[in-house]
């Protein structure tokens, strides 16, 4: 079913779901929405399962002409969406009809938003996911970001009988100064002298930030004497903080599977959306936590998501 005609694609708008989980051992990265909470909630707000495909919008959004009736919801970064020039709040569903024009301007806070639609964005699945991996031209719309003239389709789904909204207490706030909780390692033994300074320093998010990783700028992280500048290439995971030869940390994200630099720390899963929402010029500070604390914070994150599900089911009858 034809859904949108793309009039202006924005600088980087891609189709993403929750990622392809089964091919990491073959060098295929996870991909998927960089802010899974925003993706899940956007889908729930329009009556979808949490894992269907959305549009992930970076910094500035597209202009879309509506071709068929649907419910939409924008979550994540505050981008001030309008329909026919009338403001539509984020974290709330709204109905659109053929001929309507959706505009999503530049983010006022945060970096990435998710636009969910009734039935999800319908593109052919590849390796169990509709997510776009641009570097390999896999998934999404021909393995690339949207371009002017694209026609997007949606899957089957029923329109809502009334709008749905997430209570403000669960809506994230995106600050310019970002605290990221992290566990030392896996190669923290190469930084015994420098790890204290790493956890006490502030770093600036540079322009070199994309779905593969986020390069930071600040006081160089020094290796211990005798530690090599690189290691044998090994698998990486989302949240690893690599330290290349120049000592400037790089936070790895969802489109990296291996690396040959020592990793001083790993950002915990609950804080990864804060990396996704960091804009160039924002500052980042790492806070050391234990593995036990990381597990507790992860359980709290999962509990919050369950509370969101239960609230929407109770109020709107999901």
C-alpha cells in the first residue's frame, strides 16, 4: 500500500527496525534503530508490534506527501513535526490523510527521531530484518538513505479510534552534557595509568559521528608503557570505547563488528540511546560502574519498558 511520496529526504533518513541479530558471526552488523526505546514506543503509539520498521531521521527530517490514510508518531529527538503546517507533538500519535504534507525540521534537542506509521514501513526483509546498512547496501530502500521521489509503502494495520500519547514522566530529555555509565574493559589492563583520567575527563562529540561510531575529542588517553598501539583484530560490541593511536576515544555503535584497537571501557546498554542522541558539540563524561550495577540498571530499563506497555494497554486497549 503506497504510503508516502518523498519530497525532501533530509540529510540521512533510513528504514530501521530492531536489527538483524543472527549474522554477527558472519560479519554482518546489528544495524537497527540507534535508539531502541524511541523505536519501540513509536510503534506502540500507532498500534504496531514494537519491532516493525520505522524511519530513523538524523538531525533534520524529510518532507513527505501522504498517499493513504495512516496514523503516525514521532519519538526521540525534538524535531517539531508539522502536518499541513500545524504542529504535531512528539511522543503522540496523529492521523494523516491523502494529500497531507508532513514536514520534520531540524532537531532542537537530541539527534535522531523515529517516525512510525500504521503497519510499519514495508520494504523487503533481508536476513531477517528491514534495517538499512548503507555501507553494504543491505536492507531498507535499495540499501540507502531516502532520496527525493522515493515512494514508501506500509504494511497492513488498522487505524486507531483515538490518539495515543506517552505520559511526560517517560519522555527522555536530551541534555548537551551527557553522562555515560561504563564498565572498564575489555582491554583496560593496557590503561592502568590512564584509566582514572579517562573516567574523570570531559570529551566533545565531533562531527565524525554516524551509525558506525562516535568519535570524541579531549585529553588524549595514554596507554601504559609497553602496551601496543593496536591489537589483533577481534569482535566488538555496541558501546565499546576504542582508543586509537591518537588517544581520542571512539564509541562503537551498531554498524561495527570488529576492530584492532584496545577498548578501555564499554558503555552500558541503558545509556546507548544517549550516545545516539548526542549532537556534535555536546560533551560526554564517562562514569565508572560495576558489572553488577550495569545488570541492575538494565533490569530497571526493561521494567520501565514493561510499564510503558502496560500503561498503553490499560488506557488504549492495545
